[in-house]
C-alpha cells in the first residue's frame, strides 16, 4: 500500500513537470507537492514565459519561498498564513528578482481610528504596498475606513502597485475618492438596487482614471440591458459568471464583448471572481 501511495505521488510530480514543460499556466498550493518539484516546475514555466502561481499555505519556510520566488513564481498569500512583515518583504524582493509578483490578501482590521496614531498593522500595510506588493482587501467581514483605504491606495500607487478593493453593500461617494487615489475597485451587481446606485456607478466609472485604476463590475444577477450596456460603454470591466453564457441569453452579445477585454492578472486575487 505504501508503494502505491509513493507511485501516485511520483505520477503527480511528473504530471506537474509535464504541464510546466508544455507551457500551460499553473496554479498550485505549496502543500500539494514537495519543494524540489515545485521549484523545478517554476523554472520550466519561466523558460516558457508562462505564469506559475503558488498559493502559500504556510507549509514552506521563508528561505524555501524565497528560492521559489527567485525562480519566477507569482506568490499569493494572506495575513491568515504569513503575518511577519519582514518575511513578506524578503519573499517579495525575491519575486522582483524573478520578475514575478506578490499578492497579499489582508483580512484583518487596522485598529486605527481617525486622528489617532497609526498602529503597527496599518504602518506595515503601508510599507508592504509601498514596496510594490499588491494588497487585496474587502469589507465583507471587516468594516473599512475609507480615509485609511485612500491613504493606502495613494501610497501603493507611488510604490508601483495597487490596492485592490472588493466592496460589499451599498455604493457610496467615498468609492470615487478611493478610485481617484489609484485603487482598483470591484463591485457586484447586487449593489445596484436602485436608481441612485446606478447613477453613482456611472459617476464612478467616469471619474479620473489613473494608471491601473478602474472599476470592475461582477454580474451576479440580472441587470437591465440598457443600464448594463451603458456601464460597458462608459469603460468599466464587466465580468459575467461562466455558467451564464448561452445561446438563448439576452446578454449574449454583451457577454461576448466583455470577454474580448482582458483584465490585467494583477487586478484580482488568483481568479477574476467576486469573493463569495
């Protein structure tokens, strides 16, 4: 039985190398394969000039992550896995040498109230994004202070990265200031419940666009075709769920048009989907 398990592992390892050698883009967790196999697969992928995305689950230590990043992997991690800011910067610097990126999803709270001294977490986030790490956040489970988000977005833009923000709930005019500050804002069509919100989204789209700054609408439920068409004509990225596309769909033409626009892979965390 043990020999069978080892054989299965070996088959999986060689399959990973085969995929990398064939030039396919690869996304794996660091607990799916041993370090040496991942490192070899990353090197093969980079020779083919393809992206190799490694999801950090905390299995590998900092030096191992540094080797993989230096070989050219894109590293996807979060504050639930890797909390040490110094480690993150070490791995990120390796990513830069390997011409990859680091994306960091921050789920926690800042703890800073307006006019109070910045706490360590907020200062660390400023440093991480300011050094070029792509920081992702949402207000789904943690309320966000827009003044803080705006401050971070401006700092990240200066550092050459973006704040990628996923917004849940009603739209507000503060989103416009956030977008103008250089953030990339994702919203769901579920936030467009009334005429006021539909007017506001058009104002958001038309507001100043800095490098990389845009608004991305995820279609979760039916919208009036005329409104959706106006949103797309205004320049927003619109993402439909894959299961929606069909010959009989009234949105078919708009879906095809939206599919022709390629969203920068740095504008989302792993997949261009709205976090559920």
